[in-house]
C-alpha cells in the first residue's frame, strides 16, 4: 500500500504594488471616461457581492490596482448587511444568482431602506435575460452588465461615472 | 260463471306476478348468485302470495294453513327485498334481525286472530293486525326502494335504470297495498280495485325490467352512453405530454363508464401512475391488498371485493387498471365489465404511444437545459479567463503573472471543458450512441492520472490523500470513460467541500470487484435529496450548492457509464459531515 498526498490550493493573489495598466491598451470599445483617470479611485469604497470566489478575487485584483478599497460579500444576506449597516459604500457591484436571497431581492431591500436607498448599484450577472435586466433597471440599478461580455478594466474605467461623489 | 272487469283484472295481476316470480327464479337458477337469489325470493314469494287467494276462490278450497302460507310468503317477499338491498348496501345485523322479528310477529298475529275468530267481515282487531302487517312489510320494502333510488344517481345508465325500475315497481306495490287496506264502500271499491289492478299490472314489466332487462332494452338505455364511451376512447387519441397526464385524463372516464367510486392505474414498474376519486395513500393500500391477496395473478380480470381489475401489458411491464365499488356504487354489471375491458385495452395502447411524446418532451427539456448551461454555467469560467487575459493584455497584470492566476485560468478552462464533455456524453447517451472502447488496464494508473489533473477550483486548501495498493487492480473497461467517472467524483468532492479539508481516495479490490472510494469532509447530502442525486440534471438546490458551478450531469453520467461496464456508483452521506462516493467495476479475469 502506498499513500499519495496532493495539496490543491491557489492562495491569495497579490500584484506588485504600483501596477498600472498601460493607457489605451485595452481591446474594449472606447470608454466614456478614458482609462488613466484612475487616480480618482483613491479613497472610494466599493462592495462586490459575488458568490464565485475566483471571480470576486479577479475583480478585487483589478479594483485594488486602480486604487479602490474593496469589500467582498459572498451571498445576498451578507451583502445586504454590509450595505445597510452604514459602511457608506460609494458603489456596489451586485451579482444576481446568489445563495439565499438573490441579487434582485437584495436591490429591492436596499431601495426600501432609508440608510441605503441612494447607494449606486451596478448589476454584474451572467444571466442575460430581458425580464431580469428590466427588473434590475426598474429597481434603480445604474447598469445591468453581463460579466462575460465585459473586462475588469472596462468596468474600472466606468466607475467614476457611477460612484457617489 | 261471469267475471266482472275487476275480477278479470285481479286474476291477470295474480297471473302476472306468478309469471314474474317464475322468471325471477329461472334467472337466479341460471346465474346462481346470492344477489339474484334474494331478488328471486322477493318476487317469487310475491307470486306465491298473489296466487293463493285467487286459487282459493276458483277452487273453493279454503284451509287455514293456506292463509298461513300466504302470510309467510308475503312477509318473506318483503324480507327478500331487504336482503337484496343488504347485498348491495350492507345493513347492520340488528336492523336485519329487527325486520325479521317484526315481519314474523305481525304475520303470526294476523294468523292467530284469523284462526281464533274466522269471520266474513273482519273484526277491529283483525283489521288492525292486517294494517300492522302491511305497514311492517311496507317499511321493509320502502326502505330498500328509496335506498336503491338514491343509489341510482350517478350510476351508468343501465344500472341507473335497473335500480330505478326496481324502486318504482316496489313503491307502486306499496301504494296498491295501502290503498287496498283502506276500507271503501261498494261502488268506490270496485273502481278502486280496477285502478289498483291496472297499476299492479303495469308494475310487473317495470319490475321485470329491473331485475332482468332484455338486451334490446339495455341497448336503448345505453345508446347515449355509447357516445360517452366513444368520446372516452377518442380522448385517448388526443395528444398527452406524458403518460401520467394521459392516465390522469383517462381515469375520470373509467369511473364514469362503470360507475365506480374510485379507480387507479398501476404502471408496468409497479408505481401508481394515476389516481381518481381517492388519495394516493388509499390507492397504495388497495394496490398492496390486491397484491397481497394474489388477485393480480389470478386471471385476465377479477371482480373481487368490489374491484374490477384489468391487466395492462405495457411496454415497460404489465401494469393494471383497477376500479373500485363504493358504498353507494355496489354492482358492476356485465356491460360495465366488458366496456371497461375494451377501454383498458385502448388505454394500454395509448399509454405506450404516450411514451413517444414523453420522450420528445424529455429531449426538448434536455435541449432547453443544455442551452441554459451553455448560456449561464459556461459564462462564469469564461468571464474569469477573459478577465485575466484582458488584464494581462492591458498591463494590469505584469509580464510573468503570478502562477496562481495561471492555475486559476487553467482550472476554469478545465471546468468549461468538463462541462462540454458532460453535455456531449449525455447527449450521446440519450441517443444510445455511447460506444465503449474496452481495454485491459490497471485501475491504479487511471486513479493516479486523474489525481495529477486535479486543479484547485477555489481559494481554499484541499488535501488529497490517495491510498493505492501495491498489486495491480486490472479491469476491462473504456479507460477514458473510467477517467471521466473518477474525475467527476473527485471534482465533486472538492467542489462540495467549500471549507477545504481532506479528500481520501481509497483504491481496493474485493470479491471480484474493483473499488475506488472517494471520501470528503464537505457539505454532505440530506437523506431526502439522495434520490435526486444520480438523476439527469438532478442538482440539489440549496444555499450551500447554489454557488457551485455545474451541469447537474456529472453523477448521472458517472453512474450510467459505470452501469454500462456492469459496475455502479453509489453514495453514502451525512448532511454537514461529508460524503463517500464509491465506484465499483468488475475485476478483469486472468489474462
């Protein structure tokens, strides 16, 4: 009998500090506000409600590289708690398919709560269904984006337009 | 001797009742069933009671014992009808005893008073005794008559008409007796006598139709119901999405066609396919009872303990249709039985045909789910790979990216690839296009190869510990498919252990079987979800699993592929504590 041990673990990703994207190198359509204005990001607090840890880590890597402070929530309840407990987020990225209460229900609760009704919310989902999109927008989401169709840098470029000033 | 109209009629009534009684006895002798026996007793005794009086008048032979016989016959005719009702709708023993005692008592009283003081004009006591006797008889007869009338509602037409004919016939006789019992003056008396005789004459064919309707009469009665039956059969031809839907649509017809209380259909595999008129539980109990009594094996159809049973030789095994009589729906006549036999045959064919639409529906459903997987589940890993690549391109991630990122991307690409493989394999399996390329190989190598390919899917730490024996474990199987089974099981162990932990893989052989057991310390599976575990698209949806990407095909494929190799995949689990999935394959024979 022989015993084989394997450890699978990808650990936490840390980029070298001061990493910045090369301006204009993105293959994305021209953004409304050009990349390179990312220094504005400094100090803004962003909440990412996303149940896939690999995805939230990827977005955090990009957002932190742009100088934002990022908080993570892995389910709807946790996200809602962080938002309504007055952490004062400048922007919330909200997934729709979440364990427990889904993103649209979270959004509805946010809008019904006096502490958080004005928090800017952008929906990031991989459900590309018109009724869901309409419901999200009617609940006051600034945008309904399909994750697989955008890149993290494209997203970062639009943050100044969305974030609470 | 010149006879008056009233006399002629009176003799005709007696003759008609004698004839009716004889026919009833003949019908009973032919069938010999208890129910007809009681009816023959009721009508036969009525005939006896009807014939003795006129015979005495005609022959001039008067004896007290003849009166007693008349009284006894009359009361027996009442009791006979009550017993007939008892066979349809049971009466309590007490009620029967009370009826018997009352009937006998009143008859004895009349007989005693008649013998004690024979007189041409009855005394007051005699009149009262006679009235009591008629009342006792009438109650014994009226109760069944009304009960049969009530039972006739909602019955198939032939039974309805028969029950009503019996009921009306008897109510008519009671009416005649009560009218005759009221003393009348001479002139009125003879016209009343004519009228009652006419009514009595009319009741004879009505009663006859009740217990033995001729074929042509049944035909007339049934004409409209034949249309119903055609509609019922036509309904079977209409499109039904599933067999269960078809069965559910057919059962109300079954109940209506034979006037059953409830009915159910048992599928070829023994499961209840549809129930109408009762609950699933009661249907289950009845099915178990029928099974227990061995009634199902006894023949093509059994009418036992109030049930009609028709076997249905379906493609997936022999099931059956069972219709049950209830308290107010007690008899299944020959027409009902033969009609239901025809219907069961049509239903059998229709159910087998519905299997095709069921299959089309399943294919349609599979297509929709495949699209959903493609449109949603595949987008997750795609987002990640595209996201990191774009960040490498725009310099967010510098050249020489951290190795974790490459690992994550590879694992996400693997995830997509495995989802695609699962979809393709499932689609092949659906079309029965899975061809196994069997070869002889060492299962230990297959396990080692699968373990080498395992990549982290989340940021938590998993330790894989494989215990592999030193001797070869040879199997003859499709190596790629076995690798697919193993990687599905190992991936699941990691995916569903979100807090990390140990995954133990044990390779062994025992009694001609190769075994790979994969044990995790993950979220486990609830007892009630176990059934769903190996079904196609059977992902168990709860908070703990909703974040885990997957097609819902992995375990379904693993088990089906293992079974194609004459092996199996089994699961044991405790919610919150972890699971063990075991692959078993037959060991290869000596080389």
